[in-house]
């Protein structure tokens, strides 16, 4: 919404009809226009190219290592000549993985500004060096005092810094910047984030040619 409020033309892509409907509601409240489309980041196709394509909030980690190639091929095809691709993922922390494995974490409790109802978030995870299976619960307190629980499970496939650099190079990109937090600090072993901005390389013989 902030990007749209600054006058940028945007296309939002998601597989979930419910998430797209919620996004449109927020756009209407913000009085901005965004083009929302149902689709898969491994197999999208538009007639236009874009100055910026970004995958935020760890969504890229939902792709299996094999599926990453298809996503990056689609991204590369849809970047304008001087366009950029941005990715926002967390950097795996071995100590955190071991310390939280199997335990229930009380993450937060707050009031949903859209409903005015108290929501309590809890999570649990099982992990190894390749990824984490993450289960989350949201307990929402109803007007009559009862609690409605919703939740789900997802698997995130880790992406390490060196792996990301090699992956992007092989997929036809050149990493332009790499930061460890939103303040622009460089990545080190203790950084919680991998914030990557890359540009398209001229077509070569690598896996950017995959037609998956």
C-alpha cells in the first residue's frame, strides 16, 4: 500500500483467493488502486515487464530447491532492461533451530485493528539443516468470550547466503546488493536477514534458459 500511495503502478500475485480479497479490502481503505491476480510465482506470464519484482516476507522459502529455478526464470523474463529483483528472507540460525525444536513458542498477543478482537499467536517448529516445518495457531477471542482457533502448517526451505549467491548467478542474475537488516548493514554470520537486490545478466548458457 505505501508503494501505491507513492504513485507506483503495482501488480500483486498470490495463489490464495482469500489473501487477494483481503489485500483488495486494504487497498480500498487506503484509497489506492492495485492490480491483484491469482497465480503461482513458478508459472506466471504477463505481456509487460517490470522495473521491480520483489518476493517479500520469506515467501521465496516456500519454494523447494527445484522450484526456485522456475520462479527465477519467470522473474528474469519479466524484468525490464534496467529492472531489479529483490528478495527478503531470513538467514538460518543454527542455535535458534536447535533451541526451539519441537517446543511451543508464545509469540505475541495483540488487538486486531480490523476487528477489535484480541488475537494470541503461538507456534511450534521442527527443523533440520535443510528447512523447517512450521505450525502456527491464532486464538481469537470472540464477543461472547469464547475462543476461535485457526492455524496451519507450512514448510520453509532454508536459503544460505553462499547458496543464494550461486543460485542467482546460475539463474542469470548479478547480485547488486546484499544486506543483513533493514538498516543496510552488511551480512555476517549473525545477521537475521538476507536482503538481496539483483539485476539481470545478459543471457548466457546457464539455467536461466530453463523453460520449466
